[in-house]
C-alpha cells in the first residue's frame, strides 16, 4: 500500500510541484482502493477542503495512472484516531468528503461558497460588484452581456458565481448554467466528434439557458470553431434577452485572435474591471474567511498576512488555510511568530527575486545554447525556441514587464516579446508533456535561487 502511495505521490509531484505535495500530501494516509474509490485520510478538514478545491483533478489522475480504474478519490478527515468514514457525494467532480467538509446540497453547478455575502467590497472591486449585483437583480434587462476582467485570483469567478446564486435565490424557475470557457470548448469538441444528435444536444443545452455564465473567455483566443459556436449561442440568448455573464483576464480589445464580431458583442453591454485589493480590503477578506472557517485570527496576524501577500487573493487565502491547518495540527494559537514559521517557504518565495539573467542561464543550459546567442538577433529554430521559453519564464518568474524583457533579449520590441510568450502559452494549453517540461524548468530556476 505504501509503495502504491509513493508512486502516486511521484506522479502528483510532476503535476503540482514538490512543495505542494510536501505541504498537503505528506501527512496523508492511503487506505487503499475499494470499489473503484481510492481512500485518502487527511489530518483535518482544512486539508480536505484545500485538496478538494485545488488538487483534486491532479490527484485523481495520479491515482488513475498508477492504479488504473479509479472513479473517485475519497478525502477523509481523521476525527481522532479511528474516525468513522461517511461517504457522501459532493462536488461536480464527484469527489467525496466527510460530513465536516460537505458543502450544502447543490441545485446548480455553482461554487457553493462564492456568494455576495462572502464577497468583501473595497475600492478595487466596487464597480464590478455593483454591476454584478445590478445584473443579478434584473437578469437580461440591464447590462447584457456583463463582462468582468482582471488579473488572476482577484475574485472574478467568485463574483459571477454570486450572480448565479442570487438569481437562483430570487427566481428559482430560471435555468442557470455556469461553465468555464475551457469546459464549453471541450464539450463542443466531444459533440463534434460524435456528430449527429450530440451536436443538437450541445446547442440546446446552452441555448435553453436563462442565464449563461462563462468564465475565462480569453481562452477562446485562436479557437475559431469554438468562437463560431459561441457566437451563435450568444446571439440566440441575447436576442431573447437572456443574461450573459463573462469574465476574462483582459479587456475584449486585448484578447488577441478573437473574431471581430465576437469582440464587438463582448463590448455591447457593460465592461467592469477588478483591480488588486488594497491592504484594508485584504485584511477584511482574511477576517471574513477566518470567520467562515471558524478560525481565531488575531488582528496583528491578519495585518501581517495582508502585508506579505499583496497581489493575489487566492494566495492570501492559501496562506491563511495553511496557517489554520498547521495551527490545528500543532494545537497552537495563531501568532505572528507562528505564522512566520509556518509560512517560511511561501514568504521566502515571495521575497526572492528571480532575475532575467538567471532564467536565461538555466534555459540556455537546458537547451545547450549560449546566453549570448539568445540575446542576439540570430533566429535559428533551436535558438528561437529557447528564446521564447526564456522570455515566457522571465515574464512569469522575474515578473518583468514586456518592455524590460524585450530590452534584455537584445532590444526586441514589445510585440515580439508578446508573440513569443503567446506561442509558449498556446502550446502549454494543449501539450501536457510540455507543461511538465516547463514545470521542471521552473523548479530548476527556483532551486538555483534557493541554493
Ligand atoms: P479569479 O477568478 O479572478 O482568478 P477567484 O474568484 O477564483 O479569482 O478568487 C480567488 C479566491 O479569492 C477565491 O477563493 C475567492 O473567494 C477569493 N476572493 C476574491 N475576491 C474576494 C473578495 N472580494 N472577497 C472575498 N473573497 C474573495
Ligand atoms: Mg477564475
């Protein structure tokens, strides 16, 4: 059993990185596979929730790759030494959890906790929040579509789910569909492959909705067939005044390779942005989240966390969750001192500045080319590829602007850099082996920093 779990952990490590495995899976006990369910015992509800939300798919895939026919992973929080195992279906993905972690029953595929009540309003999201609320109260009548854009982890998904919950609460007769654009695309592909009735089913399914919520539409970039299908869906819904809710990481104008007619429609209604939250909002979010989790979070610790995790609310919450998990494991009160200790690695990662030079060096070592050459004008295939990878990683790990990246790669202009990065992003989306390859490169670079 242990050998199996070791192998599964190895696969998982490839998928989500060593640090995540060490943090979240090191204390896990594998209890075997029973009736196609792999059972994993975890120290407490924090672990169950966290893994369920962040690593469930990777975990299931890892079990499948080692144990074959596994239909789900049961995440079980130990209640004392020999906690009883209750099985109860929960999430969309069919994951199971103990009663302690079971979210409320769902009437839709909305994320259960992403409600307006749980959303903290501050200067950074005030406008988007007000617009979302207005739409939720009068779906199809005010702003159609509503298009919310902003960076990663700033609350877009939360806000559009809140719209869904509110509409459902007030008009239970309405049909609401929440989908990631990626999911829309995958279903379309499946429908096309099977042809005939499946395509009709697909169309009907989306065109019958009263409210269509589509998350992360920027992934439709360059997907012509999906864009075309979505264009028709959009028109059918919009013509009959049914509400369309969209999010993206950029404005419609900035989504490259988006058909003009679709871009144009995205701009028909209201466009609202979400910015990074200020420190007061970050503190308020922490206190709210702690309250929801029944966690005693002293104010000075909230301030400490809010000052360390600035740019991304998901990471801020991650830090709090980790802190909660460790405090309950160690049965210690949460203090600034304790937080500093438990979050050492995360804080370290934040502090360390990966330089563009370092990225260039590691990437060049990997591909057997010279840093001198990726900064040159030469464009042999091999060099051009190494250069694009290095640009992508410089942007990601060194958080450098496009202009800075361009300048450090032989004074290339902004659009050349952007193109290079997009080539890598496109391939990443469709090529799992390449994802693994880049994850490994990232680890190498991070490792160099820590050494
Ligand atoms: P995005 O979709 O923009 O990447 P999410 O909506 O997934 O971001 O938000 C990331 C996490 O941060 C979620 O757990 C969400 O509940 C939380 N969050 C974001 N904004 C807020 C907010 N204003 N109030 C409370 N929680 C928030
Ligand atoms: Mg999102």
